[in-house]
C-alpha cells in the first residue's frame, strides 16, 4: 500500500498533515476521508481504510487533527476548528484530483463531531456526497456536563462556565459553538450514524439527538453491547454491511428504502 504524506496550511496558519493512500486506478473519483478521535493516533484509522478499500477502489485521506500526530497546534480543536480544517482538506483534494471527485467523510468520536460540523457548515464543497459519524457527542457542553456527572456525581455549572471562559480567552475557542446537533439540520447529504449501546463515554442518547435533528436522508445503527467507538470491533459484519449499503445507496438512489433505524 502506497502511503504519502500531505501537508496543508490551516485557516489560522498552522501546519496540518495527512496520510494519503492513492486508489489503485488513477482515474478513480471516489475519496473517503477518515477522521480519528480525541487523543488518537491517525494510524488507528487504518482498519477503517481497509474496510473501505475492500469494498471498492477509492482514494483514502487520513488527516492528522490539530495537536495530534504530525500536525501543529497548541490545543485540540474538539471538532469545531477541525471541521473548518476538513473543509479545506476537501477543497485541497479537489485541486489535486479534480472538482468532479465524490467525497465521503467518516469520523469516530471527536472526528465524528468534526465531520458532522463540516457537513453542516454551509461551506462544504459540492463534492461531498455522504457522512458517516461513529459515536459523536451532540454538544461539547453536554459532553463536559456528562463526564462531570459520571466522574464526580454532580454537575457544577459555574465550573463549566469558567472552563468555557478560559478556553475563549486563552485559545480563542468558543465551546458553545462545538455543537454538531445545532448544525445537523443544515446537512444536505445522506448521513449514517453508528453508536454503541454500552457507550459510557458518549451516551447513545447523544447519537439519537443528532439523528432526530437531521433533515437529510439518514440512518442510525445501534451496535448492541458496544463500548465507545467499538462498534466495528464488536460487530464487524454488521458494521461492514451497513457501510456497504450506505455507499451503494449514494449511487443508486435507494435511500428511501434504507432510511430508518436498525
């Protein structure tokens, strides 16, 4: 497998890197962008790359999110700044491969939040044709509140407000805007959501919340007994079959048959 290192400058001047795996056929127009989660190494997406490549020939791009891997950055983007980086990566792909490419975004955890926010940003290129979101939080605020309740058995709202103020003052990071659920209604391409029923880091109710706010063709697949981002490990055949149906549906207009919950 030929893996290339790509580099790009983000909107705020930091250097971003990605792994690019060219398709076997140079004329292939389908691209899958695989987006890792918080504190992940980009290489964890290799299994998902293999999953997609087994189904059909495509290019693979695995961005290193800011403050991860080889990418620069003094703080993590928590999906918000990363969503803008993803838009730039999609535009960069168009310049390298042509504006007639077809892009699928597939992210997990924080990467899932990033792909949802990129798709709902209003500035995603027309080359984006579908989104796969595995175990996304609905809002960063809700995620912080949930973890505080889980770890300390209470939610101290003034502390969360303080964290938000510090993040904005020190890093220019607006926590309240890291909200996939608020932009979900603006997504205009088909969306496939995965969530494990035994996810104790990002509860499955957050996946339901996002799903219920999406107006585009959508499908949610709950993986019974799966922990956070472990859906593919817990039920590889089911996960793979859902990906297969999703990708087929993007070209054969079968979404009306697939919409719903399994």
